[in-house]
C-alpha cells in the first residue's frame, strides 16, 4: 500500500511532467479517465520501443495504438475501452519500470492522440510482394535446417550470421563477384522448392545464388534494396524456425509484413526494385490483429534467400533506385559546382547584359498565364518566381503581388513600373512557408542546369504556397511540332514559313563548359536537336558592336522528370499539356498529402 505522502509525491511529479508533454507534443493531459494514456517520462530517447509498451500494457486489455514521438521522452498508448486504461493507470503510474534508466514511469490521461510517426499498416502488402504460407512441411523445414551448420566458416555480421552458395554476396561492395562463382552451389535438397513453385504462377524460376541468414532473437537486417545490378527479378526468401515481421518502406509508406514460419516470400516488380525491406533488431514483434496490438516472441530465424545473378545491366523502371542507371548516367549529369558556374555565366550574367533589350521584346502576356493570374480572388497573394520585366504583374487589381528575379537590370525595369519586387534566386526564395495563394514561374526553371536544381526550385515553390494554393509553370519544349503543326517559335522564321522542311546542314558549334561537358549552340527558330543547349541572343547594338550572348537552356523533357515531392505538407503534380508558343505549360496542383 502506498502512503498518503507517496501518493502526493506521485501527483506532484505527474503535474510537472504534464507540462513537459504539452510543451513537447502539444497534447493536453486531462484529469478524468480516458482511453488514452500518456507515458510522460519515457519515449524513444530513453530507449522505449513499441514492443516494450505493447508487452507491458496488453496485460490490462486490448491495446489499439502505440505512439512514439521522434526525439522525445514521452509516448502514448491507447486502449479499446476505458476500464483497461483506468486499470493500467492505477497499476502502473509511478511504479512500472520500463525505460532504460530504471526509473518508474508516470502516466496521465489524454483526450486525443496525435500521430507523430509515419502511418504503418499491418494488412497491406506492397505491390509485387507475395507471401505463400505453409510453403513447405515441417519435415522439409527440418531437412533444410540441417543443411546449415553455422560455424567459423560463416561470415559473422554485426547482427546476424550469413552463408553464401553459388556466388558470394559481398557486403563491402554490395554486389556479387560475377566472374568468381563459388565452388559450393545451391544444395540439391532445395530443388523440390522449384518443382513446387511450378504449381504457382512463378514458373521457371531457377536460382543460382543462395544466401542463408541466421538471426538470433534481437538480431535483424538493416533496410535495403537488393542491389539492382546484382540480381534479377524475382527474389525469394524462405522463413525457417521462426516467424518475423519484415518492414517494407517506400516514400512515406511503411508496411509491416508478417512472414510466418515455413512461408515463402516472393519480391518482384515494385517490391523488388522500389521498396526497401529490413528486419528491426528486437526480441518481440508487434503484430496488429482485429482485436488490437499484440507481441510475438521471436525464435532463432533462418532464412534462405534465393536469387539469380544478373548478367549485364539492370533495365528496371526505377531509375532513382537503380545503381545501373546511376552508373551509366554518371558523366551525363552535371554536378553541382559546374551547374552553378554554368548558370552564373550563361544565365545570370547574360540576363544582366541583355536586360534592357530583353525587356523591350517582352510586352505581350500570354493569354493562359493572364487567365491564371486573373482567376485569383480578392486578397490573394501571388509570387512570380523569375518575374523578368514584370510582364505578368499588375493584371489583377484584387490581389497582392510580389516578383523576384536574379537580374538587377530587369528588377530595375519592374521598379520603374512600381511593382513589388525583390532580388532572389528561385532555388532559395526568401519567403516564409505556406503563404502564397498563387505562384507563377514562366520560362525560368529550364535555365537550371541539372535535375536536382530543377527539383529544388519546384520544392521552393511548393514550400511557399499555401496548402491548396496553385502554381503555374512554363518551360521550354524540346519538340516544336505537334500533330505536324509547327510551333509559332519555328513559324516566326521567314525561311520556315516558306519552305516546309528545311534541313540545317550547318556544322554545329559547341562550347566547352567543363572537362567533360560540351554544349551545342542552337540555331534560333529551328527545331531543337538536343536536350541541353546554348541559345544565342543577338544584341541589336551598333553594327560594328554586334554581340551574341549564349543563354543556357535545358529542356522541358528534362524539367518534367519530377516525382511527387517529399516536402512535409505538399505534393506537386505536374501535368504537362498545353502546347503553346515555344513552351510547354505545366500546371502544378499543390495539395495536402
Ligand atoms: O532474412 C530475410 O528474409 C531477408 C534477407 C535479405 O533481405 C537479404 O539477404 O538481402
Ligand atoms: Fe534483401
Ligand atoms: Zn534497376
């Protein structure tokens, strides 16, 4: 029994900690019983884990949610009913010892649970993953387990033991030595698996590489994608002696997949190439069923992972996850320093030099952009990223507008026209998050020299946009013909208007940008032949002082290689449609994730 003074002491302690919970998470503690408990002084930073919480709190009822807050020393657990939560509260508050520091935890009721973690799912499988339960009998399991005596000859990893057959998988280079097959091939005892598999829709899979992983309870394997260039599709993994939860992750998705003992997991397509898989090192797994969370004790697990070594390059559809793609495109991609220098010389400096002349040629706003700008309501804020001479500012008297550009010369023109402007690069817009209702960027991001920088510019625009805000982006189109119709860019050339098909046989000039990058010089008013080019700008000064500046332009084709953005609040969908003038329009719809 607790004495009165002990009770008072716990109460004082909890009072203090309730403020900490509020400050750290924004969650308010309440005095009356609820279904949700805050564990006020233990969380991820004290080594508390989901399975420890479930393991302890399930004693008093069905736990239906556990929430650990990244970087904080508090956590939450919720029950299906009030009685269980009250019972846990009464029995554990000030008494239960679950965090590392051997101090009792203090509890409090809370009204609402905020989700701090990525959403996990226990019931969905990633596309391309198949789990065949009871794939082998207990007898077969025994036979296979006898094959692998883990002794000194096996590689011992930090978290598990491994043994390879057919080819060695080298963890130092994350690949196999393709020209050094091992003497020891996949044991014949495994052959029955492929006969069995022929009864399913994975006919004809014959592996030539086997990795046996041996995990003690508490051990695991870090998240990874099996190197694309090392193995073909599919990859198969047989679970022996213990079930386990294997975590599959892709973007913000996190699926906890239960691999029962004696099941065969087959990863192909998305699951093989685009999702990571891994096993969290722990002694229990947290399982979610219809009634709530539970834990399952792990036994020693032995997995047989069967694969086919890939000859040649990977040709998957997932370039961003593919080592073959990265390797083959290494020298094509313009690295950061070169990219920044290129933009300085062939974009920023050029616009400074041609500012006034450029401005004189830019009066007529394009109708699509006008329509977009004029569609915003009273009081909306519009940001024009790369506003040039302010051609799109001042067309909607109901809205507040700001323009930014790198060219001081062009900003000077805007200033004289009384527009609100500031000097900034689209890669770094000096505005707060989530403030602009509208954003336009007309013929700007194709001047950025590589994919990363174009993506960065889009992320910046998404960042300053309010949730639900809208953005209109135009970039150059490589193809200047559509349905046999020439764009006005080509038509504006007199020669082109007369003759239908003019081949330009002129030798192309190339400018050296860096050691391994040369950019071709484009002939104005002709169909573009390359993705990255320098576009000449002829300054009409005095005849003897004629000057040509080369502006760097990268194609729409490249600029649109953009996936949904991983910013915290927005995703951007680009849908390139309108073919107008020399540009392709991208209407970026920004919405809440
Ligand atoms: O243990 C398993 O089932 C998977 C092993 C694995 O992912 C690997 O060796 O690459
Ligand atoms: Fe793997
Ligand atoms: Zn690949």
